[in-house]
């Protein structure tokens, strides 16, 4: 699960439950849309961009929102991977290196300005001879942790959004008066 924001609801007495849940549901949808845009920004230069989905969980006692993807490549880059051997069936074919990652851990979006400038100077695929082998040793992938960066970026904004939603629900319920 790449990223998610969950919050639990405890209703105070005299509060209009329907108004309260409607406000929180609206906030969850808004939060989901904003976080989805943040995730999409991490893949802005990808040729085969993954599809990110929003799921709002709405029960009588809690409302939550999950934003993420089940894309295998994105998940590996986000979470990282240990070094490992890759075997072909029967062979692996690829061009010789050198290869350069387009992203870096804690780098935010998919390419920094410097990397974008460099990409205009060199081709995205490394030129070289075609290699055929039965296996290669992959050095692994350092985790990009885009999900953690997005949660960190949106935490205060989400708290403010929820506070405003709660205030509107209280106002609609004429709570406190």
C-alpha cells in the first residue's frame, strides 16, 4: 500500500451525524484528489505512467482515504529492492550500459532540474552492443519513498482541511448553542 491517510471519527453529543459524516466524506475526497496529483507528479516523465486510484472508506465510525497503485515498477522503486539475480527463459537481451537512474531517493518528482538538463544532452537509452545472457546480478534499488514524502508534505494541510470540515459540521448542527 503506497500511501494512505486514515482518521477515526468520534461523535460528540448533539452533533448532526449526517452533516458531520457528509463534511468528512467531502474532505476525504478532496484529500484523495490532491494526494493522487502528488503521486502522478512523481511519474511525470515516465513513458508508461502507472494508474493511481483513490478509495474512500466510509463506515459509521471512521472515514479514510487510500491513494495508490498496484503498478509493479512503481512499487519496486518506491519501496526499494535488495540485490538479486535475474535469470532469462532461455535468455535475457539488453543493451550494454552505462545505465543511470532517472530518479533518486528523496528526490520528489521523477527528475530534478539538473537531471532533466542532462537528459537533453544524452539519450535515455544507453547505446551499446546487444548482450545475450542467461542471468545477471542486479545491484538492487534504493527506495525512493515517494509515499512518505507525500504524507510528510500533506500532513498539516490535511489536518487543516479536517478541522475546517469539523467546524462546518458543528455549524450545521448548531453545536454548542
